[in-house]
C-alpha cells in the first residue's frame, strides 16, 4: 500500500512556541486517519503544512510523493481540502460557488454533486452568507467530493455543528469512503466522530505525535489502574507506558499505555490494599492521555468545604 | 479557470470602481461648471482646464482612495475571512491567481482614471465651453498622476498580502509607496523618460515583492 502522505521531522515554530515538533507521519492509501488533539495542539498547522499553506521551519512533508510546498496544480486537483470553519465566498450563491469551483477541474462529477445538494436540501439559489454552519459544511463537502479527489484532508469538519447535522455529515462521509477507497485524513476533537470513522488515529500533544496506531489498538492498550492504600499513597516509579500518575486521597490513579506484567509487578511491589484495572473508552482514554497534570477547577471542593464549615457552625 | 478567477475578482471589486468613478465624474462635473451636490462650489467654467481648475487635486484624491481600497479589498479581506485557504487550494498556480487579481485591480483602477481625464479633456477641447485655449499637453500632469498612482495600488496590494502584527507595520508598504510616488513625480517633472523608467522599476520591484510574499508567507 503506497503512502499518500509522508512527513519527516516536520517542525513549525510560532514565535518561540513549537506548534509542531519533529513530526514523522505516514498515511497509506485507502486509510481513514483521524488526527486528534486538544485546541492548539498543532492539528491545523500540520494540515496546512501538508497542503503547502504553511512553511515548515524544519523537516519536510510529501503528498503523492511531491513536496508539499511545490505541489503542482495537477496534484492539487487530486486532493480535496476542507479548511476549518468552511471558508467560502459569502457573496456567492450555492450555484455560483459550484460554477466557480467546477471551472478548475477536468473531472467533475456533477450528478454526485446534485445528489449531495439534494440530499442536504440545499437550494442552488441560497446565498452562502445566509447558510448555517452546518449547511456551509455540507456545501464544502459537496464541492470537495464532486472534484473526485483521491485524498480528502478535512480540518475539523464537524466543528460548530449540532449533533444531528454532525451525524448526518459523518454518515455522508462514510458513504463517500465506501463508494471508492479514498484516503481521508481528518482532524477532530470529537472522539465519537473519530471512533465511528477512523481506521487509525494519531494524537498530537503540544505539537508532538504521541500516538500513531490503529484505533482499536489504542482503546485496548490504555488502562486506568487505581491503587488503594491505607494511608498516604507512595509515588509510582517511572516506567515505560506511564502516561500520568496522580494522588486522589488514599488512592493513586495511573494511566498506562500497553499495560502488562511489568506494570502489574511494579504496582504490587507498592503493596496496595486493593488494585483495580479499568478499561477505558476512546473518549476517556483520549482525555486522560492528553490533559496532563491539569484538572477541573476545584469549585466543588470549595463548595464542599463551605458546606462543611456551615455544618460545623450549625453543630457549634 | 482564468475566466472564473477574473469574474470572481470583478464581482468583488466592481462596486469600488463604480463608486470611485461616480466620485471622479462628480468632480469633473464640478470642474465643468455643474454642481452635482448642493454644497459644492461650482468652479471650472472660468478657469483654465487641467491647470488651475482644481481637477488634479480631486483626481489624485479619488484615485488614491480607489487604489488603496482596491488593493486592500483584494488581499486583506481574503485574509480576514479565511478564504485564501479556499482560493489557494484550487488547482492553479499562485502566480496565476495573483495575475488575475492584479489584472482586474489594475484594470479597474486605470479605467476609473481614464474616463474622467478623457471626459474633462473632451469638454475642454470643445469650442465655446471656456474662455481659455486648450492643448493636449495641458493634460500631462493628470496622465502622470494616473500612472504614478498605480504604484499606490501595488503597494496597497502588498500591504494587504503581507503578514503583519498590527496596522502600523501592515501599512508600511503604503507609506513607502507615498515616498516613492513623490520620487517618480519629481523624476517625471525634470526628465519624463527617467520618470517612466523609475515608475517601471518601482512597479517591477513591487510585483516581485508581492510574488515573493505570497510564496513565502504562511496562510494560517
């Protein structure tokens, strides 16, 4: 299976912050690759570098074997790109946007476009500026697919869409994938979307590609281990696969990738009173994997302590 | 595809040219003794056309306004609305996209300047319209301004396309263009051939900078 997208040590700085850090990625033909990451993790920057819109400070990206910064128009015609927020010319009607886009392509599947517009009940006379976010996303998808691309690169395509429209959009995307074995790379921070569509996922954390594996493998290999102690829990020793370790009262919660005998023996060596190994769904796994030491604001703890002080006053 | 690009640019900028042309024609009407708006002082019918009718000042003012608005509309608005990403991903070279934009922008600017100069000259050339003689050389300053303000359009285009942290630095090319326009005007006055050479050189530099900026900047 030839690689459609290859990056070597791709790095991009914004001021002194590394938005993308030494990223090596391969996306094979026919694959649906879900790029996950929190806001500001570098997903959009990576996608823009793949399309030659942003210049890397270091490393290189290749699409269809051509350097991204020097993509020939003929190669660009094989790639559909849905930018974040679905930028289209607001003054155009849907029909004008179709006519404008069609003028650039030799292969244009007009009947498929009609089918998609009809399916989404989009009038050709509707002004783009009057469309909702969801409808703009649908127009963008229709324009992208009508050009019969071999590679679709979608930057957070479901951002800002309500649940129903999002589901509809994804189902259309699945149909497109099934129609012909197209390669799709899409970024999202909605885990359900990724789980539904992607064969393989990549997780970007602060510009670093921390995970690049099949979706099922990621779900299966990440575990939450809860060790319960009678008093202050000891530190868990550093080891391979340990993502995070935090203390919650008399418990120590560990997030471990590729949980195995080595981790179990280390945990038992701490002599906990009880030990739970919990499987996680993709969403929980992603959250635990990406959020690092930050936790929710301790508002409820504050309320709890307020309540305690109130009850203490009452007792007094 | 070039037709689609040109039509798109025309749809986006024709209104600027239309408003500019109306303003130009208003000033021409004023210079030929017609008051378009009630508060405008009627002038011109007793003055020497192009030389002391105030035409040149109003022509420069409106032309600069058209040039700056066109240049920024074609670039900064694409950046502001994020449509560069949509446009630049079309399977056509960046050079062609820029060529279409510049051809439409310059074409509209030149047309907007050509019509008032010719209209005013045609009126001035008609016998009995004003008490002074008319020679075509009297229009030379207007033509010079028409050419020199092309530099302002290109500078506005460059200002809109280059990334900048704030408006002060973004407008740097425009400020530079103001100075360069003065240099070309001076060159025109003392030696017209040198003036044309300076103007062409400046235009070539600005076009090169526009292409270089479009190729090296990040569209993020």
